[in-house]
């Protein structure tokens, strides 16, 4: 008697290209930042026509998980695991392995949290399973939040830019009087971009600092507020005076 086996479809070149380019149409994302407090992702968009924008977005945290038998997960207690799932907003889905033996023995489940990224991580940790331990690498994979967002939303950084030279890249360096942001001060800021701009600003007295603050005031306030959160403490002190 012959047996009919599931045939696994080969991934086409077009499908690979679509995945690499990101199936979502959103363009000009140049950076992503994740805020653990709000569980939101902030997209930094450098639109050639509209300029710099910052937009927030959400996603559902997930992990790829395999067979946890033998890991003593929640001491082998289904009741404890069920309580933890309720507490952390956990959902478990079985992936379509198409009957492939390797996929069947691999990470065949996707575990999601309807609450937060931290809740997802805590679900495994409270059960005695460290998601990032080498001992568990064969049964669980959790991506960093930003990578998780890109995968789930099917987005890609720098989509819409044919050449990376089209991007406006800006770097700065600061010189301080010491290593403590509480007691030390900035006395020099060096700035440079890939469009030919290069400038050094002294901040040794109030008059020089006032010039820097006037430059900062030219930035959109919502973007400035967002940037302050990401800046070194030394820079935050000066930036906050521009609000």
C-alpha cells in the first residue's frame, strides 16, 4: 500500500526577494527605538519631502518555542503554567510544519503575549526557563523587540532609499570636565554630517551655552522631547533648556 506524503513547497526567488525587501509598503524608516515602559516602537522616518518624523507603533511580542518536556517547566505543573499564562496574557499557536520531520522536531510553536514584551520574558523565567541560556537555545528563540517588530510587521529599514548616501547621517562628540554627569559639565561639542557640515561649539560659559540652546530651539518640539530621552545625561541638561 502506497502512502501519500505531504510535499513541501520550495520557496521561490520572488518570495525571498519580497521577504528581504519587506512586504509592508512603508518607506524611509532610518531607525527604530523600543520603549520598555510603554511597550511601543518609535519609528524615525527621514522623508525626502516632509523631513524628519517620529511615529509610534505597537506589536504583539512572540517567541518561537519547541518541545519543553524534560525542562521541568513550572515544575511540570500544568496548573501553574495555566495560571502563569493567564497572568502574562499568553497565547500558544501550533505552526504549520507541513509534516516535515525536521520542522516537527524544531520550534513548532509560537508563543505570544497580549500584555507586553516583559510579560512574555517573565512567563518563561518564572517557569525556570532562561530564554537566553545556551542550554535552552534548542527549544526557544526570542528576538530583541526591534527585530521582533520588523519581522511581525514585515517592514524594512531604509526602504525607499536607492543609495545609503541619500541618508542624512549626523554624529557628535562631547568633551566633559569629568566622568560624572551630576558634577561634571560639557565644555566642547563637535558635530559632523555626511553633507559637508562640520562645527565645534564651546560651552564653557552661559553665553556660549545660550547659542547652543538657540540652535536646539529650531528643532520641532515633539522631536526634541523624544531626542532628549535618548541623549546622554550631559546633553539632556542643555537640551531641556530649549523647551
